[in-house]
C-alpha cells in the first residue's frame, strides 16, 4: 500500500495561497452539485460531528470534529479533528488533513471568493468585526486580494482587538462600530452574535458586507434594514436557507423574500457588482462541499511540493 499523506497544520499552511484557493473553489462549483450530509453523536457534554461531501469529479471528504468543552481547563483545544479524503475513481483513502488547516482556509477563502467578485476592486478601507481566530484569518485572506487596503478591527471587548492589533502591523482599533462601518469599503464580520450588530442605517453606497459569524438558527449579525438595502448572495442555498438565522429569521418575518437571494456559488456568473453605488451582501454559510474543495486544493499543493 502506498504511503498515505498526513498533512499537519504548519507544513500544509506554508504551501497555500488565498488567490489560488479562491480559484479552486470557483472551479469546484463548475462540477456537479455536491451531495452533502451531517451526522452528530453525543456523550454529554462532548460531541462528534461528521460532515461529508461527495462531488463527482473531485472525490469524497469526511470532516470529523470532536468538541470536548472540558479540554480548555486542561490546556487542550476544545475542538479537534481531521478530514479524510477519498479518491473519486475507486474510493481509496488519499490523505488525512488537519482539521484546523482545512477550517482556516475554507472559511476565509469562502468569503474572499465572493469579495473578489462583489467588492469594488478599489476598496481601500476594510473593517473586521470580531477579533478572534477567524478575524485574523480574514485579515490574511483580504490582504492577498486587496494589498493596498487599510484594516481596522472592532471587537465588543476592546482588549481583544488591541491584542490582535499588536500582532498585525498597521491594524487599527475602532472604538465606535457605527463610525467604523460608515467609513469602510468592505465590512467582514465574524462574531457569535444573536442580536444584530450592524445596522442598515449605517451602510453606505458601494460597500460590500461579508457575514461569517452566524451559523445557528438564532444568530444574526445584521438587521432587516441592512438586508433590504443590499443585493444579497450566499455561498450555498442548501446550507443557508432553512439553517441560519441571518437568512431564515427575515425570510420568516417577510422582511425579505426568497427572490431577494440572488445567487449562490453554483450560479457563480451571477455574483457580480452591477454598479459602483450598490451595496452587496454575502452570507458565508460554509458546508462540507467547501471542505472537500479546500482539502483537494491542499492535497494538490502538498503533492506538487513533494
């Protein structure tokens, strides 16, 4: 049996680039629509989550996440896991990829794929809302496509934003979220908020709004007015509609209609800005199909380097 690569975080991370990944995600959506399925197993308070995807022409991925809430007290990560990648032609195991490597590149790369199509190419001011790990990854991703941009971070707890600014050269800390949103060309938000943080009244012509944080039915980062002022896009109708509060709550209330969701990545050609003044809004919902596309990109780069 040939050697099956196990791709760890640091070694894999060094081989990747954000523009290459977004091109791979676009190419993956030119293939037949993914079959996806999730399973959960519970042992209170611990969880095993398996997210699976099969794309004809790309193969099979199973992304397993173990969530052990007691781990941080033992100085261990709460979330661990891996992605197993299988051949499309014969189902054989092709690689095992570090969970955190796939998640980092998938999540921020998903948002950047949309921003490369929807944000104004001359965007100069980028606001990151949320100073967690995802916020740091969003800075890295957006820097690749908007190398001349100035970055600002706002976080509910200012000390966390200050820590992030100490780590990243040139990153400024915002105190006033409203003023920071009004001044931004791109707003990329990754918070765990259940109450809208970003108000439609603050949005300005020509902005691009990128929403990552909300993943549960009770989570939202923007209010109804923000959606109503924007042309709305999602990465996948299958993983957002019926699943995520950002989309579901306003659909159920009638604040927006299904027709207001203009396209997902399976209609990539429709992800376009039609005027300099319009406000575009993208909901990053994630999904196992994106984990598969990202894992395949990682394996391709790993193989090419060996």
